[in-house]
C-alpha cells in the first residue's frame, strides 16, 4: 500500500471515535457546511459513488434528503465496518483503495470530501482526475470538496497581517495545487468552483482567531462568530476548502 502512514492514522481514528460525525475531522462547523453544500448540488435518483467515505458520515446525512443508490469506498476496514453497521437503505460500502479501484462507467455522480488530500504524492491528485472520469458515465457529475494550497496561502496572508501564526496542514494531508490540477481537470470536465467555506474561514480563522488572541482565550470550533460566518453568503476565496464541480465532457 502506497500511503501506509495515512491508512494507519484513519484505522486508529475509527476505533477512537464513536460518532461518525467527528470520526473524519474535528471541525464540526465545516463538516455541517460540507453537507449543506453537497445537498445543493447533488441530483437525486441516480448512482452515486463517494470516495473516502469513512464511517458513512456524509452518506448517512444525504440519504435523508436525496434518494439515490449510494456506494461508499474507503481503504480503512475499521471505517467501512462502522459504515456497514449503520444499515442505511440503498447504500453499499466496500474496502477499496481509490488508487486501484476499477470499474468503468458505473456511476452518475462521484464525490469526495477531504479524501484526495490524503494522497501525499501530488501526481496521484492528477491521476485521480482520470480515474474519476473513467468511473463516470457520459455527462456524469463530479463534486470535490477538497482543500487547496492556493486557499491556504490566501488565509495565511491575512493571518500574517493580523499577527497570527501560519496554519500548517497535518502531515497526512497534501493540499491540492490548483495551478496544476485545474488545467488537467478541464481536459475532462467543464467546471465551476464554489467557495463554500470562504466566509466561514474569514470569521473563524481570521476574526475569531484575532480576537481570541487579544483576549488570551482558547478558540472552539462552535464559537458564535464561527457559526455566524458559516451562515453568511459565500464571497471571495479565503478558505483552503473549495467545492470543485465538474460535468464530464463526453
Ligand atoms: C478526512 S476523512 C473524510 C471522510 C468522509 N469523506 C467524511 O467527510 O466524513 C478521509 C477518508 O479518506 C480515506 N482515504 C484516504 N486515502 C484513501 C485511499 N487511498 N483510498 C481509500 N480511502 C482513502 C480515509 O481512510 C478517511 O476515511
């Protein structure tokens, strides 16, 4: 296996946490935003593949509002066991590595939520574009909720002005470099980028962080100003996290 360290991390985390909602990340406000925006762009009545589905957090929420046939894959057996135990209707889960899973033209929609950034070799980010295009039927839709180097640089630029330390990604994350990713993506997909987390990042990682530092208080993800930021309309591009939506060209 190519990313053994990343695999071990998620295997362990699956055993340490009970609630599927916080198994796959600590920022619960971001996690709710992801679901809200997926609901906005996900069609119904189709075959949907989630890559890196962990313990089924996202699918568990989507089945409530978007009737589809869901298939979730993840390379962590512990995560998949938890997802299967949810016994969700019209949902299947399998242990699969996204770098080797094979099935052509099988689905109408493929989406990911912070999974591609676990591929530590940036060449694999580019390979995933081709792999996803193969999995999708003609005119299929891809929705990637992933973190980017460009967005990280942007929020860090403003944190520097505010005298805040730079945000450094975890060692098991390799943020997507849009400058090489998007030209390749555009070969297969017509696309749009939705800055779904920008207002939230401005509120949480800049304003709340700045005031918390002045007041010498610790920050919580669910601080009121963060919740407010998550409710504001999207504007600008302050967040690493972006939603890249593509429609397969042929
Ligand atoms: C940040 S979690 C996100 C999980 C889920 N999408 C969510 O939002 O709750 C990333 C997941 O991707 C999985 N993952 C990472 N690399 C993978 C790979 N090469 N193949 C399959 N799954 C992978 C991990 O096991 C982990 O469960």
